[in-house]
């Protein structure tokens, strides 16, 4: 049971792991009793997900009543595990987490500020409209005007009271928005008032505005997830601390470019990865099949190569995007780098947990977790003609804001730093 407990660590709040029952008798009385008794020692909620039903994992009778058979898959979920307790009991490795500020280039600063201004202009037009739209649905469908504007372009999945999702087309959402704001097909556009309503709330105009809004959001986000300063920061970290590392990115291009800097001891793996030719390690020639065709490695084989290569030391740097957020256990990872982006709290915790996995070969491992983010900055927007001083504007970083949100429930407070010299030197 000690093995199971160590194997189910995922993050601070939830331990969950899927298991396949291999005992011919299934989860029988003795093993069910061991499981229930062991979990009762800990002050946490423990459940087994089996065939869509949640079973109290601390109740022997409930486990036995489920009739879990050989070959069945179960998922053990434990909520409320204390992180300090987990480290002391060697369920996870000790760790220290840093948030490292990175500064954009001057050119990217101006681009980021431009897109931010355009985004805010559209948000100012909508300003609270989502509340009225929610009243039409009789529930909180939209969290913000931001959420509503995106839905006006792309539509939105809405959950009913039973948890089922229904897709609402953008045309329907735009029509509701237009009607909430006083627009209708018979609107008199001869008056100034009618012209203004038509300009802002004609469904066709809403669509164009939402389309432009989404593009501006995407352009701004691209600056945050793929930029030279973050690439250089990752390289500086790897130079200062060349230990087995997994680096999570939000951009496939970022992951590939970083891997290209380390051709001998790194590998990139992501969902968009393509089949690759196999090369002879001695000659460098392409390996061919008996028929003479070049031999290729598929996605599944590449994933296996990445994981096994990190474990056996063939590689010591793994660059990925989203495909390895879960289902990855590489005990010898000593460093996790995240390069920012818009992932949520659960995804962030899953990622940094890749380095918290307990390493029996190195029980005193202390994993270094470094989250890169673009800090707030100031730009010059003009010169004061009266005293010839610069006119400056403060720009808030979405990257920093999202990082704060992701870590809002973190138990161990991250250390905010502005230089890697505060970690390694």
C-alpha cells in the first residue's frame, strides 16, 4: 500500500491515479480492506471512480459492493493531502518554486501595448453587457465581457443542470446581445440614436468587432508565449543548472526551437509532432527497410523515446507543450521550467508535479521549479512640449496576472525574483 500511496501523487490538492486490477479475484476482501484501512489513516477525502460511479474508498463495504473485477480500471482520488505531510512521508520530493521576471524587447513592448489598447477599446464598448445576456439565459453563462465577446465570434458550450453540454452558435449569441442593447431588424437608422445603436449592435457589426477582438487577443498572446527573451532565459537556466529538466511551453515553435539548441541531449515532444526518419547513430545515414524505403518513427514511438531517454540519461532536456501535462512519471527530473501562457490552475499544478515525483534513487532530491513570466513595464508614448519630459505609460502584463491566478491556491508560496543569479549564484 505504501507503493500505491507514493504512486498516486499528482499535485497539492488531489492525488489521483488510474489502476488496472490484475488479481484474478478482483479487488477482494483482503486487498480492499488494506486499501480502506490505509486511507483511513489520513485526513483527506478518498474516493474510487469506477464505471462512472464514485465509491467511498475508506469504506470496505462500499468497495466490496462495487464488485470490481480482474481487468477493470479504477481511478483512486484523494483530496486534501497536506503538502508538508507528503514531503515528510516521501510521497513526493522536496522542491522550491520561483517566479522569474523576463523583460520584452522594446519592439514587442510597443506591440503588446497596442494590442492591449485595442482590446480595452472593445471591452469598453461592451462594458457589462454580459450581465444582461446572462439574465436572458437565467444563469451565469458568461464570466465577463471578454468571455461574451469571444463567444460572439466562436460560439460557446453551455452546461445544463444535469451537466450536459450544448453548443450555442455565435449567431444566436449575437442576436441576443443585439436585442439586449436595443437593436432590431426594424430599427430606424435615420436618427442619430438609431445610427449609434446600429453601429455598435447590429449583429453583423458585432461579428466583425468580435473577430477583430479575437485576433488582437491572439496577437498579444503570441508575444507572450513565443519570444526571444524567454528562450534566452531558458538557455541561461539550463547553463546554470544542467540537471534533468522538463520545460513546458504554450507554443510548439518555442519547444522545437529550444530543442534545436541542444541536438545531442534533448528531445521535443508534442501533439503536433510529425513522423521522423530513423538515422544510424554511427554513420548518420537514414535507416532503410528491407525494401529500401526510409524507415520512420511514429508519434507513439517518439513519445516512448522521449520518456525512456530521460529515464536512462540519453536525454536530460525534454521540451513539450500540452501532451505531457498528465500521465508522465520520470522520477529523475530535477528541474521544471514553465514559460508562461494561459493554462489554468489545475494544468499548472499537473505540470510542476512532474518534478515532485519521488525518486528512490535520489531520495534527497530537491526539485527546482522556475516559472517564467513577462513583468509589467513602462513605455514612452510621447514628449511633453512644455518641459520636454517623456510621457510614460504603465502597461500591465497579462502573463503576470495569469501566473498569480494559477498560483492563487498554492500552499507553498513561490519566490518572486528578477534574475537567475538569485537562484544559482
